[in-house]
């Protein structure tokens, strides 16, 4: 019995597999294109929703920790440093999600520009291999943008403003005098640079070290904001892009 099963398996492997049914008429081809377009739109919209959720989480974190830090004069400035860390984590998560979104968005834009645009306004320049890039992506999906470029893009468009707000709040926190000695006093005096460094201390870490770390971190943020990724990462790019 086992010999018969083996012989049948070998015979099945030698026989050519039937090709999937292809559209026989133009109506079937149009129906196939419509269903494929709807499927890619759904995948793109799903990943876009994930991106928006991550941004909403980051905004919520910033708002919540700002209210905790600035609610009282005696709250520790480390809360704002922790907020910077959380926002960075969410930025890295969003950059990963953006890379997936960019793959499906590029497919959708390729179909829209090469097929639907030609249908709505024929120009006679529709090449026979207009769908070659989409077919190659379907056979072997690959990211069109690097992790670094995706991070810089999301930083430039959304997260830079959150980092700026946190930096201003942190600078206000370490440069304001506390009112522990006289709680009834509402006068805030300007502090010397030595006192600012003292306020910036984080446990056993001196204030000068903390200040240097924060400034170095924001130097990296600034470099990411001004970093421009390669244009070929997006197959079809215009002004209205995420």
C-alpha cells in the first residue's frame, strides 16, 4: 500500500499543475482589477489606522505626563524625561508600521496613476508593462523605505512637535524655583546657572551630565528632522502624501 501511495505522489509531482483561470473578457478583467484595488485599499487603510493609533497614544502620553509634571511646583522633572523615552518608543513602533503601510500605498498609487488615471483621461501612454512593478511586489514583497527614513519621516511630520513641547516644559521645570521653603509665596525668581544644574540632577547623576544627555538627544532629533530620504522610496509621490 505504501508503494502505491509513493507512486501516486511521484506521478502527481510530474504532472503539470493547471494554471489559475485568467480573465477571458474585458469585463472579467475589469472586475478582477476592481476587486484587487479594493483589497489593496483595505490593507492600506488598515495600516494607516494603526499609524494613527500610535500617534494618538503618543499625544495622550505627552498630555498626561505634562499635566502630572506641571500640576505642582515640586513634581520631579524626571517625569518629562520619562515622557521623552515613551514618545521615542512609540515613534519607533510607528516607523515600523509606516514601512508596511508604504508598501501597500505604493501599490495603490501605481494602479491609480497607471490604470485609473488613463481610463479617466486617456493620453495613449499606457505601457503594456504598467503593472510590472505591482506584480513584482506581489511576488516578492519588499520594503520601499528604510527604517531610518521611516523614522525621520514620522519625526518630521508629527513627533518633532511633541518633542519640542516636552523640551520647553523640561526647561521650564529645571529653571523654575521650587516653593518648598515658603509654600505661601507665589513669587518665582530667576535662577542662576548653577542652580539650574542642581535642579537638573537625576538621582546620583549630576545635572551637567543630564543636561548634556538631553542636548545630545535633541541634536539627534534635529538631525532627523532635517534628514531627507531618497525620492525613489515611493514609486508614485506627490504633494499629498503621508
